[in-house]
């Protein structure tokens, strides 16, 4: 695993495309391939440049989408705004999990969505 900011944009775009394709099926949207490809490119670029997401991993993005589709408060739509809502909400969960382990001393295996911090190479 590596942080999003270190992902290769082409590879990340392909991963995002697969994730969006799965998501469209799960929420029951019928989106054409051209639109899905453009959404994938746009969101992959956002994941790389958005500083708030930079240290997240792609598996955390997948978790965000899974949680968003199943437990989101709003009607899910296949658009960038919805993706941001899901990722922001999940980032708060991830940050809280890290706080519980680091500051409160909770056992790592008892805290949902806790992920060992990545060793960042420069």
C-alpha cells in the first residue's frame, strides 16, 4: 500500500474506473462508459492533488465508497460531489480510529477502520 499522492495517475485512474463501475451497479445508475471514464480521470486527479486525501490509501477510498453506498444520508449519485462527501466522511472515521489507538490506547484490532500508518518514502 502506498499513499494516494504517490500513486501513478494512470494506474490510479484504472482503479477508480473499476471502483466507479462497481458503484454504479450498486446504486442502480446506468452510466455510459465515456462518462464513467471522464469521471474516473477527474476523480483520480483530485485524489492525487487534494492535500486532505494525500496520505490516504486506495483501500480507504474503497471503504469510503462501500460505506457511502450503504449508509450515506443522501440519495447516492454518481458525481464528484458525492465522492467527496463519502471520502470526507470516511476520512473522519479513519482519523478518529487513529486517535483512539494512538491517544486513547485502544487495541488496534478492536478499532474499526484502523490502519497502521504508512512509512512515507521521500
